[in-house]
C-alpha cells in the first residue's frame, strides 16, 4: 500500500439503483442525484450548493470562504477547476506517446512505485506525474532542435529511460558525457542528478542539483535549487525518527524561503511557496492550520488557495488529542468544521457571531425541539436568493420545518426555493423534501422525477440523455409499497412524468397486474406500453387479443419468459441496460427476490382506500412473484398440465429451464425439464433443452 498522503479520496453516494457497465466486466454504474463526499463535478465552482456533513474537508473549506463573503477571483476559480490532476498512469502514457517515435531506442516500461526501505509490501509513489510531464515537454523541445532521428535524441532518450528505471529499483546511472553537444551534456548532468534522486541517493543528488544551480549556462539552473530542497523533503519522508525528519524539513524550509526571497527566482516562486506550505504542515501543523484560517479570509489568493485547502485537509488532527483540543479552542474554523459534521456548539456560536457560516452550521446540527429552532428558521428565511448561503439555509431550514411539523410553511418555502436558479444537485435535494409534502397525486408526480448529476463508474460524467430524467429511491419506494396498479397506469399517461419514465411505469404495471391476476388492468397497461415502446407493440397487441383471462395470463407468462427484462418494479436511477427481450450477459435477467417493507416518504396525498389497496397489492406481488423464475416456471408448468396440446407449451417449458440458468434459482427447473422431454420428445424446443439447472 502507499503512504496515506497519497491515498485517493473515496466518494460516498446518494441514491441507489445501478446497471452493469458495458465494458470488460460487471462494473456497477450508479446514477447520482446528489453526492455525500464531494459536490457534483463542476457544481462547486462559484457556488457551494447545499453543504453536506460528510463533504471532504477541502470542499467544506472552499464553501466556508464563500459563505464568509470572500470574493472568488478568476485565478482562484481556475485553480479549483484544475484541482484534480491526471493520474500518474495517464501522464506516463503521454510520455510514452511522445517518445514512441524514437525507433532506435525500444521502450521497456516503467513502474513509478518504489518499495519503502526496510518495510515489506509497502510502496510509495517515487516518480510523480510532473516528472513524466517534464520529460515529455523537454523531449518535444529537443526534437524540434535536433530532429527525431538524430543521434542526440537517441542518446537523450537512453539517458531518460535510465532515469525512470530507478523509479522502482536501483538500476544504475545514465552514462556521463564528457564531449558533444553542450545542451545534451547539460541535460545529461540533470538526468544523472534526477536518477540519483529516484535511487534515494539524496545527498549525492542534492550536491548535483546545487552544482547545476551554480551553472548559469544550464537550462536547469533555475529549477535546480527547488529540486535540491525536494531532496531534503523526500529524505525526510523516509525517516522514522521524528527529530531527523524535522531537521531535514527545516533545511528544506530554509532553501524554499531563499528561493521565494530571491528576485531572480520569479519563475519558481509559486512552486516554492506551495512546497513550503507542505513543509510547514509537518513541522508545526497547528500553527500552519491557524495561518490557513487567516489566509482563507483574504481575497485574491490565486493558486495559493488550493495549496491552503490541500494543506489543511492533510493536517487535520483528531479532536480528542492534546493538539486537537488546543486547536479546537484557538480555531473558529476548526470548530465550524466539527459543527457541520454533527458536533455541538453551533447554535451558541451563531448567537454570538451572527455570521452565515455559523447559521448554516446551526441549521445543520440543531436538535429537534431546541428553543433556537424558530429563531434559526426566521434567520434562514431572511437570506436572499442568489447568495452563497441560500441553497444550504433553504434546504436545511425546510428540513427543520418539516421535522417541527410546519408542513404548510415548509411547502411554501420549498416552492419558492425551487423557483430560484439553483445547481441541479440542489434542485434534486429540494425536490426530495418537497415530495414528502405532496398534498395530492398531481404534486407527487410533479416532484418525483429527478435529473441526475453524475454517474459513479470510474469517474464518468453525467448519464446519457435517454436515461433522464429518472426516479430516485424515495419515489420508487412509494410506488412499490403504497400505489395500486391502476395509479401506475394513470401515472404512465400523466404529462408530469417524462416519456421514458412513463414507459417504465407502464411496463412494470403490466407485470404487476399479471402477477396479481388482474387481466383487465394488464390490458390497459399493455395498450399504453405498446404506444410508449414501439419495439413491444406487436407483443402487446398479441396479448390484448387474448380475451380469456386464463389464456391471457399464460400469454403474458410466455412473453415474460421470452423477455428477461420484464419486471414488476421500478429502478432508482438507471433502467436495465440490455433490451427487454434480450438475455443480459451479467445475469441482470428477470427480477430478484422482492424486498419487504421499506421506509417511504409521507403518503398523505393518497386516500386511505388507495393506500390500503397499494399495500395489499405490494404484499401479494411479493408473496406470489417474489422469485421471478419460480413464479414464471410454475405458471408454465401449470398451463402445460392443463393444456398439453397447446403448441406454445414446449417453448414455454424450454424457456422456463433457460430462465433458471440465466436468472434466479428455481426449485422446479427439473420438473419443467422432465415434462418437456417426456411429453414432447420430438419438439425442436426439447432438442435445445439438454440440461436442467
């Protein structure tokens, strides 16, 4: 494993429901309507949206600065936009692409990780991404000067390959050059120093960089002092003794301050300041955090803003340690971070300071029944739309009103907030709260659909347009456990529901009606589904021609056996990726065991009769059709026994056995297999059914 300071950030998701990625394996994709760990991609630039308790420290600090009224400059926004740098693997690939034209020097690969000295099975990222960026850019410049097929380029690439060979182990140094092109010789001296650095020969590398810094003719003399300071830092990272680490870091700090104060080092000043922050974080983390707190209140930090955010997030201390307790007392920012994450004291801080950051923290953390609730709600209602705090105070204030039983006031506030220009994630969160307050069926349908903000699948962006809008878990739960089939069909005709969701509703309603034995409703759902999904129009038309209820049920069962995408449920987020009539390669076929009762949003908008009917139907569907393959196979076997001359029976029995292979487990697969082989030995369907599962 790598050191913690290189660990990647994890994203915690809101909303469930997924699909299997269309790639080399069953990677689940999840549609996100809001996020818990970071703001959605791009939505945190210029406006913080709704703050969430589990947001990463950097995101909360960024929001704190805006809530405090500090203007965001273009440079600061730009730095924040570029905070996520390409992975080392991608940067290595760019380097390989640049050198690929040098045919005389075969590429042998590179591993950027190196084993931690003296420790088994632990590695650190030795060759950082910027090393490959620098190598690629330098090679492009040298090709422009010398031509790609020149001996100088071949020698330069051989030397650079030798540098990178030291990333993962001691591979020896590039050969020193005593004659030839002066630029190539200068580059080679730099390559040797870099190779020593990666080989953890830090003292030798530092001496080489200092010699390069003293050579005004070298193209690397401006960068070399900075790299000499990095030698101290890298050496300190591999020391176990705290005193030795701090001594090395102090020396690095001296070198970096010298660069910052040197008028001739303008090009390296920003990089040196950034690295100095990294050093100070480790020498005196408490003071560094206090300095950052003061810095965050200053305008026009430019790229220094991202450095401050990163340093703070890397330096947070546990509140129960001595250092943490001391910092908690000294630092308002530290107390604020604790409060928005569920800590105490926000209400008292707000009453004392009356600032926006503390109003948001108080709304997020106040306990139900606290005497301050009315005062907080009044203060939140006074916040003007368009301000940085508005999304958070509106969302958390509305939730507070709902819990306080002030439904009418919360409903009015929610409608006002939804009428204001907001980020999509904010709108989704507000719609979820407004859904809880729906007064009738029309309002429920209005607030149920959502626009997703991202897809959680290896960093992908927003979902395809044909998947949007979608339902989130709150609406899905109400449909499954409270809404009778006739209202599913009604929703599939309601203009408040987008066409893609109308089709999903009609399709699920058709399956639910069949499981319930409600053929009349199934005919209504089929008529609607045939219009919404032209690819199923022929199948639905054939079903509708069956006027006898028993025959209609069998026709529907046969169609469901043919179409493994039929299911009696809605999915939160993505629908099934594979077309309804096709087998999914990753066993997303038919439906799995249906869940028992789940927590749902408030359903006062439904009449008592409709709620009772919806609940009763939900239980019957679970009891009868909870195991899709068992239900379908049982129906096929029963029809085969009662209608042995029906020419469709062999196909139905074959498909029943197939369903066990590609769907859920089934206790009567052998019964269907035996019945098929015993009664229809010469059928083409029997020949296709060689095994039971």
